[in-house]
C-alpha cells in the first residue's frame, strides 16, 4: 500500500536498541543472534494498592542520565 505524503510530512527512520541489565546477556545476544543489545543499570517500581491509583514504572540509565516510562 502506498501512502501519500501530506504537506509538511517528512519520512524518517526508527532505530531500536534493546537494553538488558546484564552485560553477559547483551554479549550473547549480539554474538549469537546479531541483536542490537546493550547493557545498562535498570530498575522498576510497581505499586498496586486497592484504593489508590496503580503505578508501574521502568527506568534505565544511559549516557549518565536516567530515563523512565511510567503509567498510572
């Protein structure tokens, strides 16, 4: 299916890198499977309270800065 570009639209490329908390896992994924995998410090927080909003957060540290995805 061909998509027509609208005025102001631009084409782009998305690169995806997989992050794992263990260096050994990243090494095996790269060498055996050719996966673009890197290791970095990671953490998560899951709060499931019956009378409060639930919170799920995943975080990782890349380039000296912490990044996170959070859902409430």
